[in-house]
C-alpha cells in the first residue's frame, strides 16, 4: 500500500501506455497481518466491502483521494468475487462482478521473505504496474480467452502459461520457442530494444514455421495458436510497462540493457519473456502502437511487426 506505486502507475498509464484516464480498480494488498483494500467497490462485492474498516489517511491518485480500508487475516485473504488466496508472494489481476477488474499483490514484507526478490527493491512497483496494465485489458482480452478456453483441455486452469505447460515437455517445440526468444534478445540483451529488422523478421518466420507444424489440423491446435498470441500480447504489454517502470527506478545513468537483463530474471516464463521482446521491438519500430493495441483495432505485436519489417 504505497503512494509511490500509484504515482508509478499514473506515469506509466499516461506516458508509456498513453491510456485515457480511468477510475482505479479494486486493489488488494496483503501484509503479514492485514489485507488492505484500496478503492473497494461495493457494487461489485457488497458482502466483502461490508467486512472492511477505514484504515487511516487515504492515498492519492490523479489529484484525488483514494479510499483505503482494511481487515485482519488468518493466513489467507478473501478477494472480490469470493476467491480466497494464501498470503504469500503473488500478484495477479482478474475480472469479477459484471465485468469489473481487481488485482491482488503481496506487500514488500511478504515478498522479502524470498531471498530471490529481496535484492530488487524496484520489483514490487514494477509488478504493480504490470498487474494494473492487466486491469485495463479486461474488456478486450479476457472475453476472447474465455471463448477459446472451451476448445482446449482443462479450461478451468487456463492461464498465461498454457503454451508452456502444454508444450515444454516436447523438446522440438521447446527448442524452437527458445530459439525465437534468443534471436530477438541477442547477446548482450539488446536486439529487441532496437527493433533490429533482420532479427525481428527471422523470429517471425520461425514462429510461422513453428505454428505450421504444431498449431494446425485440429480445432484444439488452432485454439492454441490464438491463445499464444493473446497471452503474448497480454503479458508482453504488461511486461513492457513494468520494464519502463524499473528503468525509471534505476535512474538516468543506468544502462538500459543491464536493467533489462536484471528485469528478465532468467526469462523463466515464455509468455512474459517472448512477449516483452516483441513489445520492445514494437516500441522501437511502430510509433503509434499504443493506440492500435488498446484501441478498436486490437492489433497484435506480431501483426504490427510483420507490417513494420515488410
């Protein structure tokens, strides 16, 4: 529950993503003793809102006060819509009610229990911006994902790692995906940041070849192809905004490539790592991409890049 995080989102949404102003979503912050609800909306979950108590001075966003309310927890937190989650290092956004969005994030005291996170003080604010970006995608992306879920196995557990969960155990597929990621980032991590035309064009060709082998012939395969692009766009935009936030926290003298290497943290997740590479390239080659991605066109990174390197 940090005023600085709200200020980071105000800058990211206005200057990086170029989004029109919008009310804040319901935000849930968890520390070791309490759950703090920022901008709670009783219209979406009146039962949960009734359990919350005023929690001191409000935060501020875009020049206005933002309500903060709290409730003690017993090791788990109830979220808008009824779900409960354990209090541990986590962050995610989701829809609830009649199309509203919320997100939940553990506070630094929880994240710092994990040594892999404690060394990066900028991480929490970057994650905050990542999840806030997702809340602005609910109206355009989540409905499309729900429509595709019925066409793949285990739709109840479908998330942004669906492609990695399904194909990581297939060496040929994994090798091809890792090749696309390596090609875009290059050594040192930098090609994606410049939108290197040859690297982008080759990565697009590799993806098209991979799709031709693995994502054709059945309705399920076609659904995986669409889900890959949807999650690359969803995670890629959010990772790009988070990276821009991390870069600002690093200071004007920081080397952007070094910050990028630290930010990638080993690139464990395909959707986030490849998605970020695609949007770094998009930002370098397509000046008006925010309007085209968030506007009625809902253009994908690969569509924009195919036109840019043609």
